[in-house]
């Protein structure tokens, strides 16, 4: 492989921009495909919501971003930096440690301008097909649609950076939920709390977005009832709101409107809000069965990046979940760029596949579900191994911050980790 390789990058969000920057540094020919009119991916707030509030209708006009109007980061801005472009050193109007989405988008726009990435992006261009050309796996056909005009090109490599917060994952396994007669929606289509005014709302989920949205809705709703499958949640009325309760898993839902929880408590609800995460969605990818996409698992992927049989020509950036995304994305992108420019070598196909299958087997032995495949959490060894591949070294202050953030999460939980972290690192 040489510097003349032509590489397609799908998506101009955080992953796509960083991948493009790293590929460009290796003198590779880069084309970034972005289906919207602007860069930023999920950080590009769109007040519009989809016609189907649950995101089930395949013919709906898909809105990419799941960002709601009041969203602010849940990771400190210092940990949303890149090695040579620090968010912590830049302020665009919102200096908070946990800034709003507008500040993040301005940071990404500045990043793209600084590294001259915008000229690489084809806006309003939807990729409709990525397919292996032949059995030698040396090229990929990329078919795209730009404002109705179809185009077919051949690329030597493809880097998939299309995000994974667009296709809703729904709690369809709850008895009675599919015949419930009242309103349901997914948090993907949540923007502002006003539509929930004076309503009795059931929120399914206990992640960061579920907690954040529930608190916001509680300011206008009659009642908010959060439901979690986790056995660790504290059931009862929450401390900060008189109209908000935490419940166990939902037992069943009646067609008429009542929602019953495993604790025996039941309520008559007006709306059910699914804060239940997202599926991976890669309808354009055709690999003759080499890569499979099953809800929350893309596989097999070596180190969550390379399909062994197609490496390094096909790669994925930003797949790991429940982690520090910006840091992961940068080291993955550099690894891919160095692999394509032959600066680093990957293990053999068999060795890569063996490691993936070993990971799957270990998950089974631990009783972990398939949907947790890419939930790497704050695994220092994963980050350090990737950084070591490319000679990157994590700054001590960043490593210390990550370790303290983990401590805050373990000590104060989702309710209090941000405040606890701010007491030590806040200005």
C-alpha cells in the first residue's frame, strides 16, 4: 500500500473529521461523504423530529441528530480534546466544564477549519452502497446520491464513521407495549419538554440521557416515572423532585393505559418515552456476509476497528460504547491511517479473528449479552494498546482526569459524578 490510496470516509461527525485529518496526514487521497448540509454529526442540533416518533417506519424522513435543545456534554471538555487541538484551551461563548452542544459544534467547526478538512467533504451526499469489488478485496465500490444525482466510484479503502445514535432501539419485549393505545416515542425525537406539560410520563431507561431528560420533563409534567431493568436502582421518590419516581422493571402494560412495575406499583400513564439507546445501522454495507450487523454488535471486528478478512481496507471508527469517545476516536483513526500507509502492520487474519472469537467466548462465560460487545467502558489497556501502535502517549493530566472521572462515577453515580468531578477540576 502506498500514499496514493484513495480512501472514502463515511460521515463528517467527530469520527469522520478526525479520521480525515489522520488520513490526510499520511498523504492519502481522502473523500468525506456527509448526508447533511453541515459537519458535526450528532452535535449538529436539528429542531426537526421524525414523522414516526418511535423511528420504526422505514419510509420516514430520517433526522440524524438525537441532540435535544438543552443538551450539554456529560464528559468534561478537557476529555473532549485531541492531542494537538485542545477543547480545554478554547472558548466560543460557553466556558463551562460541561458545555452545551452549540459549543461542541463550534469546536468541531474550528477543528475542521484549522486542519483544512472542509474541502474534503461532499455535503448533502448520502452513501447508498459500499461493496467489495472482487474476491481479492483490494477495492470497494461506493455509490452515493447528491441531491438526487447518483454517482458510482471505486475506492481503495473505506472508513465507516456514520455514528450510532440515529436508529432507535425500543423496549418491545415488555408485555402489552405493542398494543398500548396511547402515545409512545423514543428519545431520538425528544427536543424540548413542553409537549409533556401536565402529562403522566413513563421513561424507560436509566442511562445518562434518561436521567437528564426525565429531570427536564419533570419541570413541566404532572408526574415522571422512570423504569430501569437494573437491580441496583433505588426504588422510590427521587430526592430532587416531588413529582418524579424511580421504579423497577415494567411488569406489563394494559391496552387501556395502565403501566405495572415488578414492585407491584402501577400508574395510569399518558405517554411512554423510550430512552433505550440505539442500534447500529449500516444499510449501505455489502460484504457478502463477511461483516454482520446485529443491533448492537458489528462483527467480527478486531479491537472494535478492523474486520479481519477485510483489514485494513475496511475499518470502523467510534464503535466502542460507554467510554471517552474523543480520545478513543483519535487513537483509532491514527491506527487506521498508519495501517493504510504501511507504517504499522496488523496481525494475520487468523490471529485477529482468533482474538475476536476469544472475546466472544469470554463474554459467554461471564454471562454478558451480545449487545454489550462494544461496551468497553474506561479500559485503560485498550486505549494504551492502540496508542502504542502509533507511538501516541497519553498526557499524565489526562490519564489522571480519566481515573478521577471513574472514581466520581463509582462514588456518586450518574446523579452526582459531574458535580464531584467539578469540585476538584472546576474553576
